[in-house]
C-alpha cells in the first residue's frame, strides 16, 4: 500500500505559508490584507513543488533528510530577508549579493544587531525544520535504496512516508496548474490605481511584491528579471542629428536654447522618428513629451560661486537642533528652507541615495546603478558641469575609498577622488570623523585663486547609535548627557554633532579666507536612520510616526553666505530635485526633460516619488502599499488625477532604468 502524497504536500505548503506570514507580520505589522489570499494561492504550487522534489528521493532516510534540506534552504532565505529588512527596511534582491562582501567586512556589527533584533521572528521561522527533525512519529527501520528498488510500494512510518515515483509526474503537473491558477487570479485583479495585476506585470518592486505575493514568488520574479537582463540591452549608439548643439565634455562650447525653459538644442521628436529600435524610440518620445521647467528669478543666482555639495550619512531632520547642532540649525534656517522636503529610501542603501541626489535619476532596484553607470556619460553631474568651466572639482569620502566602487563612480562624475586609503589619512575610528576630513581638504581649496567645487560623502552619522561601538557618539557623549532621551536618541544626536562641528569649521575657514559670501553649501541625507529602533523614531517624532510618508520627511540645506534672508518653499520636493535646482541656480545648461527631478524653485508642481511607487503632490498622497489616495484637505482634485500622476510616476521609473541600461546620454551625443 502506497503512502498518500497529501500529508507531505500539506506540510510543505503550510510550512511555506507559515514563514510567509511570519515575514509579513514582522516587516509590515499585519498579515490579513488582500495579499494574504494571493500569498496563499502562490504557496500551493510552491508546496507542491517541494513535495515533488521530495518524492524524487523517497529512500533517503525515510524522506526526513530530504525534507530537512529543502526546508532548511527555504528557512535560510526567509531568515536572510527578515534580517536584511530589520536593518535596511527593504528586501534584498539577487544583485544585493554583489555587495555582501563589503557589507559584512565593514558593517558586521550592524548585521549582528539586526540578528538580535529579529530573534523573535527567526525563532518562529525555524519551527518547520524543528518539526521535521524532532518528529515524534516512529521512524521504523531506515530504508535503503535497495529496499526501495526491491519493493517500490514499501511504506515508511514517518510523517512524510514513502510514495511511488510514478506519482511525481502528477505532482509536476499540479505545480504547473496551481501556478497558472494563482497567476490568472492576480492578472484578473485590475481594480485600484496600482492593481495587483500591475504590480505583478511591472518591473519588480520588492516591498509590494512581498506584501502582495510573498517572499518566494518575489524570488521567482527576481530570478526571471535577472535572466531577462542577460544579455543586457546594448548601450545605444548614435550621434546628434545634423545641426544639433549638445552641451557636454565633447562640446563644451554649446549653449542652451534661448527662451524661458531649461532646454538644450535636442530635437527628441525627430530623433524618435528616425530611430529603428522601437524601445529606444519609445523612450525618446516619452522624454520629448515631458514638460521642462522654466527659468525663474533664481536662475544664475549662484553663478561663479564655490560649491560644497554634501551627502550626509544617516542625516534626518531630527539631527537639526538649535542647541546641540547649532551650525546645522543655522544653515537649515537661513537659506532656502524647503518645508516639505523628503528623502526616499531606495534599494541599495547609501549608494542609491548618492545616485539619486547626484544624477537626478531613480536608481534601479535590480542592479547597483552607480556602479553600472561608472563608464556611462553623466553630463549633468555638478562635477562634470563645473569642471567644464574650469573649476577644480574634487570628491571625498572618509571611509574606505573603494567602498561601493566610489573610486570608479565618482571620477566619472568629473571629480578627482580621495578616500580613506587614497589621499585621506584619518584617525582609525568607527565611524570616522567628518571634522578631520574637512580639516584636511578645505584649506588647500581655499589656497587657490579659482572658485572650487567639493563633493563629500560623510560617515560620522553612521549606525549603530550607541555609546559602546560608535566612536563619534562616544566622542560627544558628555555633551548630550543632560538630555532626557533614550541612549539611541542621544547617541544619534551625538554622532551628528561631529558633522555639525565639521560644518562649523568650514564656515570659519571660509570667513577667514573672505570666501563666505562666495560659497554655496548644499546638503541632504542619503537616507533616514533606518537601523534606528522604531521606538526611537517615535521618540523624536513625539508619537507613532507614519512609516509610509512622514518617516522620509527630512531637511535640505541649500545656503549661500550672501543670502540676506531665508526663502521658504512649501511645495513637496525630494532628493531627486537637488541636481536640477543646483543647475538652475548656477546658471548651467541642461535639459530638464532628461532629469527625473524638477527645479524646486521653478513654478512646476511638486512631486515626490518613493521606491514602492507611492507619491506626494500638492493635492494629496497615494499609498501604493494600501492602494489608497488621500487628497489634501481643501484641495480641488480633478477627475482622474491620481491615475494620471501615477502614470507619470511609472514613466519616471521606466525612463530612469532605460537611461541607465542604454547609456542614453552618450546616445544623445554627450
């Protein structure tokens, strides 16, 4: 008598569904939503597939070893995603493994802290494997391959039991039919602004995919996406049409079109009409149809000035404190004051945050965008733009100079690049000192007789925030001792005091050299302090913080020493908008259609996009996680407005990825 496949199939299916529910509960705080049923549907073919593989080796220790190996591999993946989300507040994709060596080498303390935080979820995730290994069912005599060959109908007495190999074909067919049924159920769900059907068909959005369909289905989609990229689309080749004038390193004498818009002499419509590649033609038509931002009263306001452009590690609006970080407070409140500035969290942590701010392109979730772009044309980056005008342009990072391949990416933006181990020699601490970096790099710049441009990626504000392993927090521990706050909150302020002192030093040196009124400082964070415990976020916020939008609200410093009074900007804006804003303020030629952000000081309506396709405008906010549109109180929202803006958001993501993959700026002649 053959043992039924049903117990084994049910056990695998329920085990996978159990782990899916644990991950959803831990990461999203809820399980019972529409994604619950889609996840259950996708668990059926996954459980059946595991049962199929198990049936291929029925003689191996009565199937218990097979079950242990299969479930252990799955459990390891679920655990890895849980720990990664605990630390980085996003899910890793297959390309994330390319950064694993760097991360484990430099940030093992943070990874270990993530493990400790996630222990409750990890214990629950391992239960299916424990059930297999500690099964109370009587195993009887261990079967051998010879036993199975002599008597295929022999039956073990474990929970998993033995099953005929001939039934494996039925299981394989069941996998196909169940997967087809789950996919059809999703594709038929087309309601809402961003329907489950659209989430499934669009390029992978890890957060939404895990939320709606589960971890394993997301992995399958990620694998499919990776395979689809090999071979990757070739970089576009081409030259400008006759008579076109294109600003760039190859043609620095070209000038932008005369008139009121930030445009170059690029006839994108004609280029699209002559392009034989349909996808490339469609990208060009989409870009041609975008409305450029207009020049305004601030165009050229900073022309000829020095520029210090900073991406600050873990910088959040709560690092700005009138008493403890007075220089940050001064710069944030005496320049252009963006009341509704947001700093979205992208997929590859700091490197994606830098990429968005420096290029005004949305990073790709599938690859390390900055690294892929390391040999691409990036004509609009401030380093390339100002170097073309004769500025000495240098970039600095006070940690390992090769981390995230900055030794390749930053020179490609037009900078002479120095980092720790390549031109910078700093006191060996973790994290390293921002003040020491400024002390080594600002005086040489002020010794020259030309305006200069420095770009900095700081590190003093790096997690973890404590007084035991964070040397910058320890350095300033006594200065925050009187604060009635948790240790993590005080440590966060303390390490940002090092950044504050670095900026205070910069201002002192500028003033001593007579360059204070001739210098612009622009600074934003790479991301909010995502490794901070939620209770500490709430402590800073003064109550439960909204993790869909409010958590990303931050501070943009855009300050010049000659500004007589602050300029307040109310409209929503984000780190994507920094580059076009700087280009306009410095009076530099660029084509606003080719950047995904918008000049903050223009009359263009505000738009903030987030990695999961949620968005904010003056008229309201769309939450892609819940598929809900919430209008701004009192706003008159036109019919179909959320759908129209959502389509624009989709275009921004698509264009960003294709510009990256195709080296599109080089195609245009830059």
